[in-house]
C-alpha cells in the first residue's frame, strides 16, 4: 500500500533549509523502516514536507505519522538548535497532516510531483 503524506510546520513558519530537509528525510526513513515501511520519495520546501511511503497493511497510517513527526521534531531540535528557536512552544509540526491513498494515480506521477517541490538551498 502507498500513501502520500504532507506535514506542515506549526503556523506554516518557514524554518527549513536544504540541510534540515535532508536530515528530516533520514529520520523519516529510519522511522519508516521500524514500521516495516519504506519512504519511496521525499522532498520539501521551507515550511512543509512531502513523503511517498510504501507500508504494509497491518500498519496504521496515524501511528506511522505520529512516530515520524515526533522523532523528526525531537532529533532536528537536537541536531539544529538554530531551528529550534523557530519552534512554537516546542512544537515543530502542525498537529494535522494530509494523507492520501495512492491506489488510483500511477506512482510515477506522484513521485514526479514530490520531486518537483522547491527545496530550499
């Protein structure tokens, strides 16, 4: 099964640069592997990230998302204290997220969409 996920920073604050986007991607991949899932494609802009994730049917998307957002926020705060100053009351992510099943659209189209995000330098 595949899902397209979008996580947005709290109040859409523009906090990410290229290095932060790369570090977040590493954390998302590690958490996904712990769930038996795989990040197929990943990219982001200065205030949000897109992920295309392949996951087994036994995994609840909400549990995967909760873990990805929690771990990535905590780890990025430790690795990049300069970004932690932009957190809102120790929160990086908005509590909401976008999740869309990718059964209908060809995966190549979704992968291209994720790749075309304007990643900051």
